[in-house]
C-alpha cells in the first residue's frame, strides 16, 4: 500500500487577489461557477453539507446544489432525514465545494431555512418520474431490514400513482442556505494558497479579507 502521507499535489494553475474579486461574493461565486461549468469537472454542483445537532455533534454528507441567487444556495432533501432533523434543531450549516480540476474550493457558512412550498413543488414537478417515486418510497436515513424493503415500496408507489400526477410529499422539499461567510480558496505552490474571505455585515454589505494559507 502506498504511504498516504506521501500523496501530494503542487497547485499552480491560477492566483486569486483581492483586487481581482467582485465586491459581491455571490457575483464572485457566479464567475467561478461559469468557469467550472465550462470545464471538465463532473457534477460541479456536488457540495458537502455539514450540519450539527443542538448539542453540537456534527455530521456531513454530499448533496447537490440546485440553484443560487442573491439570497443564497438551494438544495432539496427529505425533511425527516438525518440532516432534516438536525436542521430543525440547529439551522447553522456549512457548505463546501471542491473543484480539484481548477484547484479551487469554496466554503460557505450560514443559516438554512425551508423555501416556499410553491418553489419546492416547482422543482419536484421537474424531476424524472423515478426520482418522484423515490421521494415517496424511501424513509430516508431510517434503518431498514434489507434492500427489498425499498424495492417493494417503489413497486407499491408506482402502482399507486400509475396514470396520475405524482405530487410532492409533504416530507420532501428545499432549503436555502443564506450565507454570512463565504471563502474562496485557490491552490498555490508550496501550500501557500490564496484565501479570500467575505463576511456579511448586518447592513448587508460584505467585508473582504485575505486569510493566511
């Protein structure tokens, strides 16, 4: 087995300087999003979502970004899942994007809140039929005896909704993460990376600072 400690990569593709970034972090994210969308990165919208219980016990998993705007970053899930339960107890979250092909990372801290039922309905209605059935069939994050449980649930739901419109279950929908801190990280040689952090004031304006690598 290779020595894990010997795994190294020298980052040297680009630089990130305060004078070059947008004064608005959402516009800066949009610029980087355009870069990654035009690159070879697969599933660029995959992001780590870190949550915590009310006592501070953390957990993290990969979810998919489904939209962003001036208000924040949106994803969808089962409200009764492990992360949904934690979000109900403690809405403070962190998101992390890592686009290794561009040697870039974006870290976001903020508060998560449910989006409107109308917005959740609109996205649910755009999903493939199999994904809609899956939202009804899976008791997400709960212990099940076997894979057959899910397969039986899918079969039962497919029969139930055959020939009808599959509406969104009440336990499934979207969240928007409203950021208070956004950090843009650009890999640089010798681990002396560029890190530009935006911190939001109560006024809605953003403070831009460089962090040590």
